[in-house]
């Protein structure tokens, strides 16, 4: 297995684990997605897959937003 396949496999495993954690409403899912999206972005950028790189960057931003929103107290989320 070459390094790109290893990075791609690790990224996929982290993304799936992130969904699993999200289904259990655990905030740590966002940390896995940050790493997974970063790894995918590196691979897609090196391969010249620009639309996928942009998608990875958008998902990275959404993971940061999720961390921020889930980090707030419940009353802060309900009363913007």
C-alpha cells in the first residue's frame, strides 16, 4: 500500500468514526472530521481534484462551526 492509499484509508476510517460519534451526539465527532477533511484536502489538492478540495475545505469549516455551536450552553443555542 502506498502512502496515498494509507492516508486515504485513515481519512475514510476517521470520517466514518465521526459519523458514528455524531449519531451518539458526542462532540468529539468534529475533531475526527477536522483531521479527516484535512487529510482528504491534502490528497485532493495533490491530485488536482479542485472541486473535491473545495468540498473538503467547506466540510472543514462546517466542523469548526459545529464545534463552536456544540460548545455553547443549551440556552445560548436556543436564544441567539
